[in-house]
């Protein structure tokens, strides 16, 4: 999709991301097998319910994989600094490289990232200017998939008609209760955690402030909103077309503004 692949060698990040992929695989395999397909065969649900579940699952894993390997905005060595913007660049005291203001040095990755929000172990990558939009999509579709899974778990026991259990000897049906309890537990944990994270990310975009800037508590002139929310979201997602904000299968085209814009409006 026209971007450099960014791969972080971090065993801790690999474990965190592996856990997320395991949860995704677990629900993508067992929920359709235990709930969706049996109830569809007996006429309790429509094909649309199955397609919607796989749609959410596909967009969730696509945004996860793309966010994990996308270049977050790593600064190249010896960057060419426009003469008109040199006063808005600064020297990093860790890697001794010039960087635009609002960049941050990631100690885990070992380099500076433009408009870095934070380093996320769950995607084993930094969240910066060039992959922030993918991280937001990941949070959004993870919430949708988790909520959808919890609704299906609830409906299976309290709303749908009982299944005829023709395949009672199959492993998944003999251990159906345990499998769905595990699914519900993971869904509740992920939904609760991601919802809080997604809210803080949205508030950061509304106020045009990164998580690092909030924690540093030294950017009061940045933290107050100066631009319409449509503009800040368009800059993050790289397009003014709102429908494209939800599509991970595309190339982001930065709506470039001077790096000092947020400080000198």
C-alpha cells in the first residue's frame, strides 16, 4: 500500500500482539461455529448476521496488522529542513538528531517519531503521525467486534430458540458452555479496556493534543482546541471524506500543515 514496513524487535511486544491475535482467532473460529452457523441452519438468524460478524472481524485484524507494521512517522537521518521552518525544529537530546517540534524519542524503538502519541505494546509499535488513524480504526472495530460477540453470547442462552443438538458428540458442542464463558470473559475485559482508551484518543484529537503532551503537562498552549474537529480528524485520517475514515484498506495521503501550526495559529 505504498508505505515502508516498520518492524520492531521486541519480545514483550510480540507476546502482547500474539495474545490479541489469539483472542481474535478464538472468537472468529468458535462464535460462528457454536452460535452463528447452527442458528442460521435452523432459521433463527439471517445470513446478514454472519456476514456482519465476519466483516467486523476482517476490518479488526486488518487494522491491527497494518497498525503494527506501518511506519508511525520515523524521522530519517539528516532530514532536509525547510528554511522557513528551521526555527520550529529542535535537537533531540537522546539521538542528537534534528526533529520537528511535537516529535518524541521512543526509548523502546530507539528513534524519534513525528507527533508521537505513545508506544503501544499491543501492536508492538509506536502510535504516531502516520499510523494514528489505523490505531483509531483498531480501537473502533475491536469495540464493535467485542460488543457483537457479547450480544451473541447473551442471545444464544436467553433469546434464541434452543438448538436441536444434532452434533452433540462434536467437541465444541460438548464444551459449549465453557467456550462461551471464556468468550464472554475476554469480550468484557477487552471492551472495557478499549472503550476507555478509545475515549482518551478521541478527546486527544478533539483538543489536538497527544498523550505524551498531556502527561508532560507542559504544553498548555497546545492543549486547548484551536481547530474544528472535522479538520483535526481529517489531518489524522489523511482525507476529508468521512466514509474513508473507516476503511483500513487504503493509503493515507497526509494533509500536510507546517509542524508549528498548532503552536502558532
